[in-house]
């Protein structure tokens, strides 16, 4: 078995990918459930550039923020040097020259048939040189996203410390590598970075149009090359696009809701952990869901024309996500997941620093960025794929059990205020007025509420208003 695609199969969590997270990626869980013991994943020796959860931990307590920021900037600079400025590719700690899971974070549809390790290497070195030459924070982060993608892709596609001419994968794309290695089963997760990010993390008014245009321009070639793979590749499992309204990063800002054919929607939404602050009316978000649903059917239709031997199968990620959408439809036994005493849902991840809270308040299916999966989310996605494999192949499977990861077990305390502070700053920069609803608070009010509760727990105050004349 092999897997190709983007961050959802790479194992990224909270915008961070490392060797421990790749071990818990959906393809790795699927392989273990099928009893495939030889399935190898990228054993990244350290986080690729970004280490968000660890950085937030450094920001606790808040009085140490200035020193922590300086340390984080130093970590970022050193990580850029490590990943993209050495004389050769970063070697695999295990000495591997190839992996079975070659999905890499940030991958686009066209990367599957255009990007090679050699191209990624050249791009990463150029971006790293530019980032380090400036010396300041602005230059370091100017192209951090693209640099992360290229460094991750280079290591994943051809983990050769020399990227030598003898490496057979050096100039091969993901699909070419699959064609060379001819796995019996191929898992595919791609398309999220061709417009869905604009919808879910930017609330871009043109996001849905961008996604539709990208799919029309890029997906036919992907379909053509997948269906042209050697006959030895007996089964191909393709994840369809997810439901934007069920993504954690889009949270309601109103208590008013209305029912539709796709479930309940609130009157208004905003992006929380976002690249750019944006809002949606509930009616428009419902329309976008319908548009993405139609695009999924378009993907199926494209494969039907090319897949003459019936080896391509689909995982309805859209429908599955709507089925566990407690954020919009309210919690019930079917859309909440209780793991180690924590109730995990598709709400935005929130921490709770109060004693007895286990550090956890809400969310749990997706990490701090509101889009990449936690260990619980990875297990759910793996389950959906495994059910499709069992149905199509008639094989026995052992469903992976949802487990808590380090983020859910011990969220960074700084996240209890950083999420709202970031949202408030982005909102202010966007020139949006703050219209407080029952579902949201400002960062300041959130901190005040926490402080009041802490004082009450410590019996420093009764938590009641003072008596007249006192």
C-alpha cells in the first residue's frame, strides 16, 4: 500500500509536522489496521520549520512573552538552516531511501504530477537564502509556508542525504513514484490546497469560485494519470472534498439558526485561527457547501469516464463530516467522542487553565489551526477509509480506536487567551466592529472571566457582587 496527497495524509497537526505525527497519520493507522507491518512513513528528525504547540507553551506565563518571542525567532532561524541550507538533503534517521506514505503538507493537485524532490530542493534553498539574508522577522516569515512545503516534499519524495544522480526518485513526481513502485492499493487525499483554504481559513468571497476553477483546470490531468497507473495497482481510494461548514475554524457568531437540507446553519460565522479575518452569512455558507458537494460529483464523473476497469473508489468525506457536525447541529451521541474523559467535537479547539479542567475546554477533532486533524480526527478519517476498503475488497479490518494526543492531554495554557487575542487583532485589522454575541467574547473579557474563576476557586473572592455599603 502507498499513500499520496497533502497534509491530511501527511499527519500535520496545528500547522506542525514531525516524525512522531507522521506515525499517527491516517495512512499509518490504516496500514496497522490492515496488518501491514512494513508500511513506512517519513521519519522527520525534527519539526519542519513550524512548531506551534511548543511555541505557545513557551508563551506561558504571559510575563515571559518577550523572552519567549526572541527564543522562538531563534528556533525558526535555526530550523530554516537545518532543513534547507545544508550541502545535501536532510538524511532519514532510519536510513530510509523511500517511504510508502509520500503525502506532504501543502501539496496541491498539480504537485502530484509536477513537483519532484529536485525541484523542491532548488526552491527550498532559494527561499531559505532569502529568509536568512534579511536578518529580521519579516524576511524569516515572508515565504515560510512555501518553504515548509518544499522542505517537507524534498525529504518525503526522496530521503537521500545526497540527492544523488543514482537516486531513482530524485526527478520523479508522486504519481511517477507510485507507477515505479506499483503498490496493490493506493490512498489519495488531495485538493484541499487548491481553494478550500481560501474558504475555511480566509472566508474569501471568491474562494468557492477559485476552488471550482482550480479543479476544472487541474483535476482532469490527475484523473488521467491515476487511471493510467499500471494494472498492478488494483485499487485506488480517493477522498472527496470536505464540508466547509463543518471545519472547526469557521465558528458561529450568532445564536440564531435555520434548518436546511444539509442540517442546521447559524445566521453568521467568522474565521478564528485564520490567515485573514473574514465572515460569512449562514445562507452563503450553505450555498458554498452545496457548491462543494457538486464539485465532488464532478470529481466522480471525471473518474467514471477514465476508470474503465472500476478500480477507483471514493470516500464521502463531505457526508461523513456533516454526520459528526455537532458545531452546527448540537451535540448528540453520534457526533461527540469521549476519549480519556474529554468530550471531543468539531468545535474550535480551546484550552482551559482552571484546576480540574484537564487543561481542555472544547474541540478536539482538529488542532489549533482549526483545520488539521488531531489523533482523534485521524482515527475517524482512517475509519472512513477502512470501511470503504472492507466494502470493496471484502477484507477484515480492525478499526483504530480514537486516542488522545499530547495536544488534547496537555493543551498549552497560552491558547486560552492567544486564540481570542489573535482573532481580535485580525478583526481589528480588517476594520470589523465587535458585535458581541452569546457565543463569543473578546480576548480581554475571556481573560477577565478566567481570572475571576481562578480567584473564586482559590477562595480569594466569593464570586458574588459585594453587598451594598461594603
